[in-house]
C-alpha cells in the first residue's frame, strides 16, 4: 500500500497514544500531534481605539498588554478556512516553513 505522507499526517513517532485537543472552530477532538497549531499575539484593543486610549492615558509611553493564545485547528477546518493550503505531491516533500510577508503598515511602526 502506498503512503501519502511519510509521517502519516502526525508527529507521534514512537508514542502509542497522544492526548486530544479541541478544534477552535468546530469543537472536534483532534490528536494534539495532528492538529494545526498557531500562536496568536493580539492587542487587547483594536487599532481604532488604541489611539484614543493612548491620548487619554496619564502615563507617557504606556504599552497596552497583549493577548497571547495558542489555538488548535482540525485539518478539515484549517483547509476550509485557508489556514493551510493543499499542496501538490511534489511540494508536499518541502519541509521549509512558508515565507511570511508582513504588511507594509506593520513594518513602519
């Protein structure tokens, strides 16, 4: 029988069982090693309110705290919501992380 992926779509190598995590969108139980993981860092307030708060703040140069969150997605949700893309058979062997292009606005600040 041919194999589609050398790891079988998991990162379990040598472990018999891996605990499950809940998918962020669908609520489906997914093995932790199979889930698509993303680490999200966001400001507590959105960009439009950020300036109003900084103008009203009494402390000069106060940095608002951020929200740090690790989210897990099932494969089907990640593909459906375009978090990951389907790759050709040739490109599936590419193990390099994708190139991340930051928006021009974020680079200036």
